[in-house]
């Protein structure tokens, strides 16, 4: 994760059997990834809609900026931190000794 980033690993990459096997928490990570992308998109759309009245004027759309910054700081950032903790927990669970390594192997 530290070097390559999140690859968006889905259930298709795991062996097929009577039931599809996926590491624990993968569905939660995929749900969180989709939620995070949706929330960021929604915040950007709301900020763009709030700036529509200012498009014909020379004034800066302060309302749009406030909506965007507040949404990113108070909504998207906690979701990003939770998403990162899910990825780190999956990485720690996948390591052989069960501990997260600080240095790449």
C-alpha cells in the first residue's frame, strides 16, 4: 500500500470454488471505496451548484468554497482515515506474523 497504492482489488482476482473466497474485510473495503468516491463526488457537485449564481458576476463564490472545504474536512477526511485503517488492517492480517511491517520487504 505504501509504494503502490490501492489497486481496487475485487472479488474477480480470487480463486473460484463452490463459493468465492475473498480475504476477510474485502467487501467492506470495496464498499468503503465506493462510498468515499461517491461522497467526494457529491460534495463537489453541491459546491458547483452553489457557485452557479456567481457565474455571471465578477465575485468569488465564497459559499461554494465553504461548502467544498467543510465537506472535505468534516465528511470526506474521516472516511479517508477509516478507509486507510481498513487497508492497513487487511495488510496486517495478510502478513505472515500478523503484524504490520513498517519497512517494505
